[in-house]
C-alpha cells in the first residue's frame, strides 16, 4: 500500500510506492473533499501546470474564433454586431476557463495493491478502478502544449471498449515512472488469471 514518505524505487508485485515526494503539489491534499468510501486512499493529483495547459488551449481556440467572427460580422452586417459577437465569444471562453479550473481540480489517481483508481468529473463524478491484471498496454502521450510545459498524459488500455482510464497533466518523468511500474504489474497479474 502507498504510504507517505516512501521513496520511489524498484517495484516488486504487491509493493506500491508513491511517485511524488511528500509535500509536492501533486500529492493528495489533506483538506480535499473525499467521496464516500474514500477513507484511507492516498489520492495524488496531476501537476498544477495542467490548468495552465488547459487555459492556453482554451485561449488558442477562443481568441481566433472571436476575432474571425467579429471581423466577418463587422464587415458583412454592422460593426456593432461584429463587436458584440466577438465580445460574447470571449465571455464564453472566460466562463469555460472557470469550469476548466474546477475540472482540473477534480482529477486524481491512487495506486493500490491490486488496482489503480482514477477519479474525475465536476457535474458527473466518475471513479474508475483498473485492475493491474486487466491492463493490456499503457500509452504516454503529449500534445504540443503539454510538451511545452513538460507534461504528459498516461492512458491505460484494457479489453473493455468503454474504458477511458487516463491521467492527464503528469510530469513527463512521473508518467514514465508510472508506465514502467504499471507494465510489469499488469504482466504479473495477468499471468495469475
């Protein structure tokens, strides 16, 4: 079981170690709201840079859309309509950014002896439990914005078609360590099925 203060090192089946140092931002915060039945689970959070990445992505989508629609409507119809449309789209982008902050804060993951738990969601909370023996392969991906901030997304693939087990916003080194820890555990647990 994961305990605070352990060092990341060699992992043997049945031994779990945390991937972050105590007191780091990615570690579960004692004051974070717990769901029913979560007592004793050491939730870890993605990097705080994930919010910055999501804000950049939102800005890259909102600002050009607001400028283009504002200019097109300003030329085709009236300058007031173009200005109103552009400002309206910017306001929608700002509202979306507030929602993103809550959405990023909702992500968490916890390593347990036999499985990995992932939680997310603001309006609809989703908690997935992925048994190590069911993992088929593990991807580490990073888009241009994530790469520029040193982040990566870890995705676990299982036989279930509806499985969407992913952990976004991990430091690249943490994602690689987690991948390297989960792959042998998945193989060892699958052999015992």
